[in-house]
């Protein structure tokens, strides 16, 4: 398979965009992407060049808006030339997570130009990474993210159209975090949270508490996983987390024939902080809506966090994700139960039978796959493949040095992985 380049990304985006006038001709889109692609390979005083572009006319943005809920536009007195050197010099002043470089196509000269800076704040990133905050609305215009060397993601507002990374063009697919197999994997975790919540209701005789939506537990899990993935990526080092069955937590809390621990945690309550926090969130949310007969869920949780009512619990949830991610900085895997009980870290996977071929899932459920050889893949990935093949009930989460994320699971007689590259650009 040949490598993909900016022209391939431009062609795909142009085809998917449709007839909207917000995207110029293929020739101009390719020129825009090509300039950004080559800029991504440059460094400014040893710093990598990272930036976001907002492609629109400045007059299309409200003049009086600003973060955290709006966009604050600042227009240059004189537009700047759109080229590699200008982008490289400007990028450090336009923080990737908080601002964008405003560009437009000069219709008279038929060239791209930089018209100013747009400050967005970082709520967009927090919301995309599982935070309980409402992001500002980006206009439905081209937004280009340059997240690293040769890594470009084109979006329509906040919607990902396609990602180009390392010569591979990836289209967005259904998020594996929303898949049925992932939901089933953590069924026991959600059941325990709701059971502990119900016990709290009974002991407090809190019959007036509002009922909790059945899907709220899954929304909490999904938000936590996105925060965890973001935190792991921020570490900028390859890392892995292994989820073991709850019924085998005691077995895998000590050295075994599959991996050896460097650090193990004492099996006491703090090891189970995830369940504790999730239950407190359910209790707090239900208690805020006393007398409400309608079930409450994620929307009410976001609103309560926005008002500061459950903000401390939401922050605690984020801090737990960062704690787990920090453990991945040590060589070896972090071991968690499916209830997110922290068993230990620095686990070295022992020598197991090699896995020559794995299946790359082409959809969220893994119903369509493509077989791949493993010989060219990294040692960390191959180790997790071997473990998931030897213990089919273990699920792996592996992040490479370049931020590529893979979920690994034994499925239908073979090791299968789900590549979340198409979501990587937003999960920073």
C-alpha cells in the first residue's frame, strides 16, 4: 500500500465536503494542506510546530464574543503571507489548545493569507476528552489541526473529516468506546456502581432522590476513558494498560506466569477509588434533583458541573485518570481490573508464544477485519498481542510514542486490535 500525502487528504476531504462554498477548489485545498504539511516538519527553537487553522473570513465571526463560550477574533492591520516560515514563527504565540490562526483565500490574488488570531479557550479540548463542560461552537467551516510532524486532521467545525498521519489516511469510524463489545466488557463495573448507589439510597431513606438514567453509567465510563487516553498521550511515551477480569483480580495482583510486577498496591479501599467516585457522582446528581420523577443523566451532570455543584467530584475523576496515566511512565504495563481497581504497575509481560498475525478491525464491533503480520510492529504491541492470545479474557490498551491508540482483544479465535487513529487528533 502506497503512502498517502496532502493531495490524497485534499481529494478525500473535497469529495466528502459536498457542494458547500465554505471549502475552496481542490487546487487551493491541496496548496493549504501541502504548506501545513511541510510546516509540521519544521521546529521553532527546538519546539515542534503545532497549530490549528480556522478557514473563514473574519467578518463571519461575531466581533464581541470570546472564551469560554465564544470565539475572540483579533484581526491584523495587514494580512500576513501564508507560508511555512510565517506559520512556524506564529505557531508558538497561538497555543494549540486555546487558539487558532485565521486564514482566508484572497479572492483577487487567489492566494491564501493569514488575517489574524482566534482565541477559543480550551473548553473544546476538555469536552472532546470526556470533560463535563459545554464547548464553544465552532462554525461549520474548515478547521485544520496540525498536531505533530506529518499529522494533519481536517474538520468541519468540530466534526472530523479525515486524518493524515505517518503516510496513512484515516477516515472517522464509529468510536470503539461506543461499541457493544466494549459496553459488555464493563457491565460488572456499571452494575456495582448502581448497586452501591442503591444501597446509599436505602440507608439514607432518600426516596425523594431523582432516578438516574440507565445510560449515565456508560457515559461516565466513556468520559473517564477519554480523559485517561488524553492523559496517556500527554506523557508522550509509549505505554500500555491491561484490564483483567474482576474474578481474577486476586490472581493477577501477584506475580504469575503471565507477567511480573515491579510495584503492587495493597488490596484496601483506596485501590477502588473509581467505584467510590462514580457512586458519589450518582448520589450527588440524584440528590440535586430531589422530587424530580424524570431520570437525570449526562446533560444534568454537565449542567451541575457548570454551576459548580459537582465540580469537585468531576475534578477528582480527572485527577484519577491522570494518576493512572502517570503510572504508565514506568516501563511495563499498568494492571487494572474491569472495575478500574488499581492492582499495580511496572508489570513485565513474560515470554509467551509468539503471535504472527493479528486482525485489524475495520469497524467498531470488529465484524470486518483485515489480517496483518506482526513482525514490523513494536515490541510493546507484540507483547500485548501475546498476552491477549494466552489469556483471552484480558483486554489491552496500547499507545505508541506517536500517540496512536489501539485496543487489543481476543475475538473469534484470533487477536484483534482497534486503531483509534481517526480520533487521535481531537484527543490531545
